[in-house]
C-alpha cells in the first residue's frame, strides 16, 4: 500500500505543478524570471517552509 500512496502523491504533484503553465503560460514565465532573481537564501527559506508545511500536513493527516 505504501507504493500506491507514493505514486498517488507523485501523480497529484504533477497535476498541481502543471496547472500554472497550462492555465497561464505568460504569468508562469514572469514568475520564473522573478524566482531566478531571488537570492539563494530566500529560495532556501521558501523550500524549508514548504517542507515544514508538507511534513506537518502529513503528520496531521496520517497522525
């Protein structure tokens, strides 16, 4: 069952990641240009926040 859950999560991630470039490609390009201009520390902060939020959500859902 673990593999099924993992593949389901990856499939959902792909769907969510594909929404922005599909619905608004120009806005997606602008966002990427702005992201490239951010300092590494800010990107790491966003990454850490996303990881923390994801782990807390998993803990809450699977608790």
